[in-house]
C-alpha cells in the first residue's frame, strides 16, 4: 500500500508535459553535470578537455580487445589526478554496443524506451543477461536504438567510484561527434563501425570485426552496404588525434547510458531539491499568512512606544492633577456643601405667610418644615406652590381650620447629588 503513495508512483501519474516541468530528467541532469570526458581508443585513454592521454597496462588473459573496467578507472585517475570529485562522461568503442531497429509510430520518450525494453528478448535473443537501452527521446516511428550490457555499465561505475571518481554517463565515442551528411566510420584496428544520424536521431549503424574483413566475401559485402548506406565515401576516423579534433559534446546526448547508481544519486539529489523547494514554498505561504499579524504587531509596538512617550511627557500634569484631586477629596465635601440660602428662604416665607402666625420652623438638607396658625391653611399651601423658590409642597400632618403643618423643599438645593458624590456609602 505504501508504494501507491511513493514519489515515484505519484510521478508516474503526472502528465508528461507537467512532469517535465516539475521533475528534472535524471539523465539530462547527469549530462549537465559532466565536467570531464574520457575517450577510449586503441589501448589509450584521452582526457578530451586537456588533450592528455594515458596508455592502459597490459592485461594478460583478457578474452577481448576492450580494456577492463578496473584498467579504465586507473587510467582515468592517472589523467585526472587527485582533487575534487569529477563527473565523467566515458566514450567507449562502438564495438561495446549493439544496435537494433524499433518501429513504434506515435510512441516516444520514456514510453518508447519502456516498450523497446519489453522486446529485448526478441530483439537480441542471443543475450540472456540484462541490457541497458538508449534511444532518441523525441523521435517516434522507425529508428535505431542502442544496447549495452548492464553488468558492464555497473562495473565501470563501481570501478570509477573506487578511484574516487563519479561516472555519470557512457556513450559510443562515434556519437560524440556531429556526423557528416554521408556518415562516419570508426576504425580502431579491432573493428569498423559506421554511424549516420539525421537531426540527432540515429538512422544507420553497421558494425564488423576487422578479422572478418580478411574474408573476401565479408569485405565485399561490407563495402557494398557501406556505399549504399552512405551514398558516397564516408569520413573515416582511425586515430586518436583525428578523434580529438572531431568531438562535439552536445551531439547525440540521447544515446547516453547511465549507471543505475548514478541515476539513483541524481534522483536522491532531486528529491532533496524538491523537498527544499517545498519547504521554501511552505515558508513563503506561512510568511504571507502571518504578514497581517506581523504588521499588526509592529503597529501595536509603535503605538505602545507612542503611549509611553506621551505618558512620560504628561507625568508633571498628572502629578498636578493628583494634587488637585487629593485636595478635592479632602475639602470638596466642605466647599461643595449646598448653600441653602436661609435668609432668602425666610424672607420669602414671611411674604407668603404674612399676616398668618408661624409657630415652628425647621430647615435640614434643603427641606423646610413649618407649622402655625391660620384661618385658611389651604391658601398658604397654594401660595407656597406658586413660589418658584419652593417645590414639593405638602401637608405632612392633618391640618385643621386654625393649624397647618407643611413640608416643602428648596427648589435649587440637591442634597441627593451631593450625598451621592461625597458619601456614596450612605
């Protein structure tokens, strides 16, 4: 179940156009990282970039003319020396590769490679060991595909790794140059190989061992097929010096073979790169989401600084205010005690009551209580109600025809507000 959610499984479901955008092609990435090329020719190894060459040590008991992976790696170490790890493209003799035809109209890229690999047993029935495949990635229909022993490819990568070198890719040396219109012949004394490509796609690949040319029938057949395929006299390279002047690094990149360990390393780097990109994208999203809160926090901090500054500037004024408040707390109850205007109240009462007799008078908290004698107490009550100085005029006790008992309140005196302000606990 876990394989269904693996990165490889998700990548397989992505459409090709989006896949190319999101996932780097490990093969293309390995070729892009190549910073050194090593060409094998006639018992020598050539460091293409510097032009230096090294011969292979003799290997008694070798069954073929091709050097072993160990000897190639040793020659590479001799040429490159110690230092930084290099990413190497190895250019092998074309005799180490086999070619077959593939005709699958409408199929290209990874789909073409997968389909051809499924037909490996029928395409090369004499080889039972695993094979690696290289084909033109953008070509569909009829084309030539190349094969190489997977064991040889892995052995080369392992041997280079033991020397502290990184083998990124392997390619036929004849395809490391831009073949002319008539094609190119590789002749190293052990075999002859003819290759012809159009627009980067391999159209012709013919190979014969040099020993077979000793037989006249094979030699005549080779010459006839070569003339028919090239349509003339193809260019031939038969020395290391000729190869050194005819190489083109950008040619035929699709016909490169990549060791499984190199591809795994590249995929691992790509996964780490994608993880970093994802983390960076997540960080940007989180930052954008938090941006309003960050601005808000900056604004709060700015306002807090302004408040502290204003508090510091207003400290003397607040100290003076506290003095005033303390004074009001101590003396406000005395200073603000309501002035009942007793003199004016008595004068108005005299005007209203005259000529009636007043026998008793009390003034407390703005309330006046009077009693006395009168032949018409009701008229006294009415006159007091009409006087604007008094309010809430009522008889506080039963009144007879000759006695009155009246309560009234001074209209301008508010003892309730005074008590609520200075004596709220009461």
